[in-house]
C-alpha cells in the first residue's frame, strides 16, 4: 500500500470508530448455536462484547450508543478461514484487509514464509482478523529437535503445531506424545507412512485435503475409517477451492461467475487476466484445459468421501487455501462454502463449519463463533439471508471486529 492509501484508510477508520457501546437495531439474527432466525431483535455491544439481545425498547441505553439500523438485514458471527497461508510481510496489509472485507474475522495459519513467532510479536496492523499461529513441522525436523520445538511453541505462545510432513512413524509418535504432555494441538497433512487408524486414534486434531481416506490402502476400509473419525472427534478441512482453481476446473466458462471474481478489485482482475494469458500462451489452451484431467478421478473421490463424512456427522472445517489463480484472500472462502452446497451440504451446516465448529477446534466455543450474550462481537451484517442461499454471502455490507465498524465497499476501495 502507498502512504496515500494508508492515510485515507486511517481517516476512514477514525470516522467509523464509535466508542465503547453500540446497538445493532431491529436485525434478523442467525445465532448459529441454533438453526433458527431471531427476527427483529437488537444487539447491545460494549467493549467488543455482546451484553444484551432483546427487543429494542427493552434495552437500557445511556444515549451514547452508536445505533446501526439494520431493519430487514441479517446478522451472523464472523467467519473463520481454517486454512490460510501468510507470505512475505509486505503482502499482509492487503491480506488482512481482504479477510475483514469478506467477513473473515478468524484465520488459522497453516503455512508461512516467515517465522510465525517473530511475526506474531511484530504485527502492528490495526485492521486484522484474530490470527491463530502455528509451528510448521516437516520431515527436516528430527526426534532430537522435538524438545526445542515445543519450547519454541510455548515461548512464542503459538496456538498449534501444523504437520507439513514427517520423516517416519517414530517421529510422528514422538510429536504426538509430546503434544499430549503439553496439551498442544497437532494437525495438518496426513503423515504418509503412518497407518490411518493410528493417526485417527492419536489425538491428531484435523486432516487437511482428505488424502488419508482416498489412498489405495485406506479407501477399501472407508466406512470403518469414517467411524473412527467420528469416534475420535477428528476434524476435516477439504480445501476444495484450491483444487478447483489449481486444476482449472472453472475454465473457460465459469471462473468469472465466482463470488470472488465479482468482488475483486480491478487490479486483481487485471493480474489474473495477465497470468491466465501467459499460461495459455506458454502451453496452449488445449493443454491448459486438460491440465486437471488426470486429477479428476481423485477429485471425485474427495467429493464422495466428504459427503460421507458429512452424512456421518463428522466435524468439518471451512478452509480456502487461497494461493492460486482467481483466488483472493477472504473472499475465496465464500466460493469454498458455495462449492460445499453443490455437494448437498445444507446451508446451516456450512455456516456452522465456518463459525462455531472452528471455535470448538480451539476450545473457544464459549468465546466466539455464535451470536450470544457474553461472546465476542465479531459480526457481519448482510442484506440477504445466507441460510437460504450460501451465495448471499456476497451481500455482506458491514463487518464488526473488536468494536470497530467496517463497510465492505470502503475496505475494497482501499485495496490496490
């Protein structure tokens, strides 16, 4: 961002900061802890917390509150993107702004180009989602390093260990045993070379991308593995939008219909168009279209497995893994949720998997993830009901984070 943009954004923020108390008046609440809509209710917020939900005329006000008239609009908790990568520091301003603009108020960092302990202590952006930081464990790490790794995790108060890869089964066992001693979450990629039943029984908290289930040696026991998943409360984060975009499954006719594309600033569309042309010129359009053909059989397995996990009431997490062509931080999560709906996942389950279930993943379900008294007022206001159609996430107008009110259209204007 240029200094001029930062100055304009600071002025905007000052104009939108309304002190310690506010009321969202006469709004339709989607609380998420229940599959209902509370019609024409008002929410009193103080110091970033919800302190009362009632009819407007029953609220005790002191006349200092900022009143947001949200009649005929819909209120729900902010979203949690549970698979995010942080890259160079210079790109973080835009990444954080885009997430807030998309209504994403929590992110789980699953990879980073910079040391997350150092990054955590140096962030000074005013506008940003709550960030759940990780230590990235890979096959380069040995058993002898585990003590120092968990010391580093504790010193920097990192939220979890993300397993990118692991050298062997003994190293996996050592990591999981130490994590139990430290009461620390371990999650990430399915560790090849370790049996699926061991992983599912080990305390491994979430599996990314679903590979554990579609490996040849595992898919024949799919029903038993899903049963173990359910019994051991293992979460799954499929990141479908990564595969959709990485393998060009929306080209040539559908990518411009993406919710992300509709919200993208002009500069992003120009960047995507340039990258798309370069790829086609390099390999030819036929090869570009055929690029994902070999993966389609695996992708069909992923979709089938995911639907079975849903049908078995397993714990599911929405994560967008935004790093490819036509993906944009924050908004790509809307397309991930829309894809879930095409697989027959009901809208309430999708919204819950993007809010309250992620809060439960971190053991913070009493703090955020639903619209309830005493919870954080991380909220989004929409003009249409997302319970009726997940595509209505495109109607987000206002995001409230830590007592600040952000208009989506103004945040998007600040992105260059």
